[in-house]
């Protein structure tokens, strides 16, 4: 599979903020990430069976966060990528983050 690069002008909330949200608002974060991915030109597809994908995120924040906070903030993006069919799951087995 070839590399796909997209840029989205959205910074999701940190893990500390996400953990305090109601589940329905966390779901909306994933929907927001999917909307930005669509706007950036990413289209749903199917990955080859058993394929592992690599996702690299460069996040620029006004107030830097620690690694856990940044990883947790990216969860809606990883979920949207999974829903688009680029990864079978967002677990370490299927998605290198």
C-alpha cells in the first residue's frame, strides 16, 4: 500500500479532557476527525487482509502536552482511520502509531 498523507487543521482535546467527556461527546470527536479526513481528501477503502499500517501524527499545540496526552488526543483520529477501512483495528497488532 502506498503512503497517504493528509493535513487536518484540527487539534483534538488532550487525553485529560477526553476522559472527562460523556461517551456521546467522545463519539462526536471521532465523527469530527472523520469529517476533517474527508475534507482532506481521504476516502474510505479496504486494506489488504492482514496488512499493518503505520500512522504518523505531527501535532502542533500552543501549550505542549506530554506523550500520553498527545496519544490520547489522537485516539479519535485513529478511530476514524479504522472506520475508513485503512486499518483493521487501532490496536498495536494492526496499527503502528
